C-alpha cells in the first residue's frame, strides 16, 4: 500500500509499505482522510516518536475493511473514527485514571504506524462507529476535538467567565467553539495571522486582535488559553490572567521552550497554571459533539490534499497557511 513515511529528521516521503495485518482484537481501516497536526511537525523534527522511520497520522477515520478473529464490536463496512491513544492499563497513572500520562504511553501515528496511508490497523477498542449522517472524510476532526474537550475538562470553567485564547489555528478555534458552549461571558482571541483571525470572527469570537493590548480588559481574563506553543505568546498570556484566574497550556511547545513565572503573583493573586495532554476519556464525547454539529467541517478543513502531496502538506502546515489540512489517500 501507499503511505507517508517520516524516514529521518527533516525528511518525509510517500512510498510503498506492506499492508497492515490485524491481530485478534484489531481492525484494518481504509483511511478516508488523515489530518495533520503540530505533533507531526515535532516528529519530523526528531521529537515525540521514539524511533524513525514511522508512518505518521494520528487523526483519521475510515471504513472497516478487515477484522481480527476475536472482533465482534464492528463489522466490515462500518465507518469509524479512531482514537490513537494506546495505554498499558497497568502503571500507577493508568490505575488512577490518568491514562494519558501512562508510563508506557504510545499512540497510533506516533509510536506505531498511523493513518497517513491507504490502510491503518487499530485496536477495536479504539474505534468509534460513526452515525450515517457524518461524512467520514470529515471525521478526522474528532481526534483534535477530543483534545479540546480534555482541555475543558482540566479548566473546570465557571459560567460567565471571560476567556482569552492565543492562536486561531484549528485548536484555538475549537477551544473557541467549546467556550461558547460552556457559558463564557466573552471569548477574545489574539493571533498575528489576519486570515485566521477572520475565521475566528466568522465563528463569533467576541473580539479579536494582534495583541491583547488592543482589547479592552485591563483587569485580565479569568481563563487564558495558549493554543500556540510559542514562547512569546505563553509569556504574554501568563501576564494576562486575572486574579483567581487560570492559565491553560494547551498548545504543544518545543522541548527547549522556556518562560518566566512570578511566584509571588501566583501566590498573592491565587493564579492557577495547568496543562492538558492529549486525550483522556474524551474521544467518545467528542464524537458525539461532532455528530451533533459542534463544528462546521467546511470551516475547519481548509485543504484536502492527496496523500502523494504529504511532504508539501507538512510544509504548508509549518508555514501556517490554512486551517486544518487533511490528506486523502
């Protein structure tokens, strides 16, 4: 079959690889679409994936075309979205409900072959059947949405909060949509990319600007969310949190990223700084939200490129052009 392969640091190609073979409790999915994510760029840079080469792609959905000998939950022809998370279920973190912090954490498309290919294999437990009205080629959005749902689980946000989001890429826009539905009094967004801010305005952001200095909230925001992973944005965001407010590190920063904090201010103003890592008990909820129309795929997916153009799609994504980019085998 044809697949994208990150062969070495900085090098991605499209080539022929062996067809996947399901184990007893696995299924083979014919991929309808696979989304690109910042994690894929980190893998390309030599981070996250324990070893290369690897077939990337942890955001994908498609049709079941093969099942293992012990699979009864899905059948050939079912349309499914795939949760890429792989946990050991044995370590202390798994046993205390923090599976996303698993000591042996793994993921389809990160540590094992993923969905940037014609076919992908996944445990049946990771497959969520899609309702008939959901277009499978849009369902690659469910995985990033499940990360956003996890982010809001961490926030435990209150009704009537004023929210500031850094970054109006796919993840920032998803956080905007969830903030609107969780009772935010206002949702403001900052980004240096005017085209992306235009999408945020289309989705109903309260106010948008290139910098929070242009926004009218001198007392700060109760909830500040970084969806960029950029050091300058993170540093600025930490200084915009209102008293008794919360800062969520949601964007994935490079390993070497560093910022400064003010311990006295954190103490004196009772500021909470927290993070959200990947997916945790949120994939099924995200699938239901998606099926109920929480996102408009035609707004979120800006580019649908053939799998043959995977290297170019990575370059476009790295350049910040467009919103969600998916490849179609």
